C-alpha cells in the first residue's frame, strides 16, 4: 500500500506540476515522511494513553525518563531519525519508481483513490489518540 501511495503522489507531482523525475520523487517522499511522522505520533500517543489508563504510575515514570534528557538532544535525535527515513526512502524509490509506474499504471484504485484523501488520513492519525484518550477516560 505504501508503494501505491508513493506512485499516486509521484504521478500527481510529475503530471500536474510538470516537474522533473528527481523533484517528483523528493516531493513524494516528503509527503510520505509527513505521513510516517503522523503514524509514529499516533502510535506513541495511543500507547501512552493506553498504558497511562491502565497504570497511573506510568505517567510519572515516563515523565521522569523524558526529563532526564536535555530537550535539544531529543529534537536532534528526531531530526536525525527523520533524515534517515528520508534517505532510506529516497534510495529505495529511486531504484524502483519506474517499476512502480508500470505496476500501478492500470490499477483499479486509480479511479477511486484520490490523493487528497491522504490529508484526511494524516488528520485522522493526529486526532485518533485524543479520541482514544477521551474514550478511555469514560470507561476507565
């Protein structure tokens, strides 16, 4: 599914924006990186809320753990992780983008899946942990 998302983003930037292959690949990977960050945030926050609702001491332990690191180190680590993911995706899709174009050229989802749906996916991933938290607060 991730390859198909890359294909749709690549076609959007290549055809509609009329840019070069490298620029379309970079733009597609940047949007995919945003989706990865939203997914990572959603998973971490959901696990935090679930574990926190099961054991309230977890919040205190997690808070002590996070406070022991300087804030700048955490930010630098996250930027390095994002750049690493970006580099891995770039080299992965740089080799495979022509094969993906051939593979998904006549895919049945091309008529039903619109690229702007990804905005709703990203927003849903960002909002989901907070909805889950509200539900857990009601039942726990």
